[in-house]
C-alpha cells in the first residue's frame, strides 16, 4: 500500500503492485498537506490546511473522527506504531 496527499483536498490509498487507486478519501475542505498510514493498513490520519486532522477507516473510506483545535493549517501528522496515538 502507498498513500498520497493532494492539493485537491483528498488522500489516495494506492495498490503498489499495479499502481491503481484503491480508495480516495474525501472530506477535507482545503489542501491535504500530510498523511500517515497505520502499520496494519487499517487507518489513515490526514492533516490539512483547513486546520483539521481526520482519522479514516481505509476499508470503506469513512472518516472516524475529525480532530479540531488548530488555529492555522496542519502541516503534518503521524500515527504511533500501534495506531493508538496521533502525533
């Protein structure tokens, strides 16, 4: 699996064996500046210039939770190895 962030406000989860997109994650209202994939591939965390991070379920592309609190864009994000912490 590979994951990309874009100025089109989305993240795309890719199949690296054939280069075909598996799922497009839509929900940010502005550019996605960073993203992180959990070690097991089940979760994505995305950071956006809409001042939020979104935690996603990769199996169906639905947002699990939107993290709000920044007063300006969020430039990056990470998940701990066990995906219990968003950094």
